[in-house]
């Protein structure tokens, strides 16, 4: 298998940016202790966006490169929920302010990111099912929320209904 040093560099940059925004590794013990004490912790770790964005930049990926992208998150605490706000209508997103101001804010790139989010969610749900004997079929980790065609309040209500159903 061929090692891709550019892929590794991009992945490490994504990881470093997340670490600067929210130092997940540094706060693992603090988060773990809070959870053990019965305290709910809500965080936006940007964890899975780094995987999807890095993979999309090097599309198509070998299986080796995909596993490397995923390895950037190994060792982090497992979340109870992952909410992925996904567009139902890419055309609606393209007319938003600031869309396409960045090199990678193209429609094709955003679609590739969504493909890798989908792959990641399927794999993570499958791994969760392999380690569980409840035969539960509904997603337990990943929840896809429509990010177009509804208001912020409607999106919030959708997320809260999922959280409330699990509490």
C-alpha cells in the first residue's frame, strides 16, 4: 500500500485546527469525569468533519487512505449523538452569502463531503451494531437533519426531539 504524505499533512492540519478550537484530547479526563458524575456534556468537536473533508480533498481514496483518515479520531470518547445537518437541496445552499468564497466551497466538493459523511455514518453504525446484541435497527449514533427548507427553530426542534426521546 502506498503512503500519501500530502493526505497525512492535510489530516494533521484539520486535527490541529480542531485542537485549537476545542482541545478535545486535552479535556478528555475532564469530560469523562463530568459524564461519570452524571453531568451532560454538549460539545461540537468538529471530529467527523475533519475525516470527511480530508477524504473529499483526496477523492477517490484507497481503503488504506480512508482508514488513515478515520484513525485521526481513534481514542476520543464516543459521543452519544452525532447530528449531521445535511442539505436536501444543494441549489439553496449555493445562493447563501459567503458560499464559494473559499477554494473548497464548490458544489462538487460539498457533495463529496456528504458522500464521506454517509460512509462514515454507515461504518460507525455497523461497528456499533457488531458490538451490541440488542438488534436495534434505528440509528443510534448518527442523526441526519435536513438543513434546507426549514427555519432555525424547526431545525432546533428536530434535534431536541431526538435528544428528548433518548433521555
